[in-house]
C-alpha cells in the first residue's frame, strides 16, 4: 500500500475573498481524493450503492500550517489507516510545490445502510481495506466540548446543500457556520485548524438550532446534529 496522490491547481472556485483555499473546498478536495482512492482499491460507488450502502464521514480533524492561495499548484495525498470495527480512518496531507506541508488531516469514514440509515458492518458487504501507518498521521479528538457559547442561530439546508446521500453534505457545514462569523474577523484571520463531528444527519427542510461563540481566538459551534471548532 502506498499513498495515493494528485496535483491540484488552486483556481477561483476554490478560494475566498482573501485568495485562500476555503475550508469547505478543503474538505471537498479531501472527500474527492478519498473517493477516488477507494474506487482505485476496488470499491467504486456503483458497487457499494448496488448493495444499498454508502460512505459517510463521522469526524474530521485538520491541522493547518498554511492555506494554499489562488494560482498555486499543490499535491494532495491520502492513505487509509487501520480499520477499527466499522470505522475507516482516512489520512491526508497537502504539500506546496517546494514540498512543504500545508495541512494534515484525518477523517473517520463508515458505511451506512442507505434505506435503514444505520451503520453497516463492512464484512457483511465484502469491504476490506488494508491500512497503512506512516508515522505522519494526526488524530481526531474523541469529543468536542464547549462552554459559554453565547449566541444562537437557526440553520436550514437548501436544495444545493444536499448530496447524493440525501442529507446536508459534510463540506457545506463549513460554509454555513462560516457565515455566522463576523466578516471583519474573517478578513483579518486565517484558520489554523478545524474539527468537525457529525452526530446526526440533517435532511432537506429541517431546521437546526445552533449555539456558537468564541473560545479565545477560536470559533465554536454546537447542536444536537454536529459540533465544530475553527482555530484561528
């Protein structure tokens, strides 16, 4: 097993007003390369979906050295970690053209029974992906706990936010919560890290109450559906 890599040109569709890679696009790029690698390993979406199962993400942890900017060409790499029962860790790293690390990340994937909306056991569906340990992996926090979040908002996904799995796409959470952060703050601060835990899916038309606020220089968001911390 080797790392699976691809080169990416950071275009206008990837960046924010500062010309830096948006967090939602960061997650999208990670999601796409993970899916491409799983397909290369012999588990295309058509094969899993035909059995009534889909891949979903439970947690993502990102440690950022620097966000790439518009016009850069970067290398994004991924490799699977050692499976833990029905949890498939997926490790990622992005490097610039000089080979310097831009970010490292870990996402915890699992299989979901599409109709029952319950976890699916991999062995039952013939899914067995060999793990690789490089020593460069970063670990997801077990839980996210916040205190004293003093603001509240109601979010509701639109049609464009819903993916093929029938729920709010994991990348779109970042666009939604980022809109709750003051623009002046975003224009003067660049993210240094990200944690997001998905507790329960959000379907089209649902309304979700979110508590949020600052802890030090970080912005935190919490609801019964997800918890998120963006480090600045």
